[in-house]
């Protein structure tokens, strides 16, 4: 999600915040267009010319907002990351029981797999194209995965004293389901994934006793 910027000026030495400035419509269109193309076709498969043609903006406009294609890709990853953070926060906002956050996370994963046009995990897909861990794109991917693991870890911490292992297990189940989800029947994949999560929860019912 792109946040509006606030302009700041100084009046008699005091900083004054004025009305938020709307993000550039052209920048949003570029990012929205590129995001759809990157996810559906792969990052390397999409060139700047195709993005410009689809978004109907000039090359000068593109480079005014994004110094390079890599900068656009990093923003694509960060925007996808923020969208998932917001969705997870909404799904786990009011837990009804100790394990409800885990089940809400599992249901969210299942809903992603059942989304029309699902082509796997955007982050894993991009990581396969940018394996260098020092690359800013790979770093943005790792930041997302670190956040997700910590989120799952906190959820399992309410249920078991084996939270680190359980969280790692959950993330691996999710990653496998994302890969299988674009190769096999989504209903079967999600049922299998949710069954696996149920099995995890059933394995430590009394840990928090």
C-alpha cells in the first residue's frame, strides 16, 4: 500500500504539516500494472517496455518514479508484503481462543491458494529469480518472511512451549501448499494443508496447561 506524503514547511522557525499530498497517479498505475505482470508472468520475463505500454506512461515518467527496474521490483515486493500484513492483522484482530490466531492464519493461507489466478507465492517466485542474498530484492523478500515467521511464532506461543519448532513447521507447510496450489486442485491442497495444521495443534493440547 502506498502512503500519502505530507508536505512540511517552516513558519517562524516551527515545522508545520500541511494537507497530505496524494501519491502520483502515474506511479500508482505503474506499480499496479507491474505487480500484475510480475506475478502472472515472472519478474525477468517482463520488460520495462511492456510495463510502459500496459500502464500507458512515458519512459521519462517511469524513471522519474523508479530509477531502475530493480527499484520497481523492490517496491512490488514491499507493496505485496504490506498487503499481507494488513490482511493478517485483520484476520487475527480478535482471537476468540488460544489457537484461533493459528487457525485464522491457516484460513488466510487457504484463501490465498483459492484465489483466481493464483500462481504460487510471489515472494518465493521472486526469490528463485533473485537468489543472491545481498540483492535488495532478495533482502525485501527475507524481510517479509522474517515478519511472517515472527507472526506465526507469536501465535503458537499462546498454545505451546514448542513454538519455534511449530512456527517453522507451519511456514514449511504453507510454502509447500503454495507450490502445490498452482500445480494441483486448490480444494485438495487447502484441505491437506488445513489437515496438517489441525494435526499440529492436536499434538500439543496441554502444553500451556
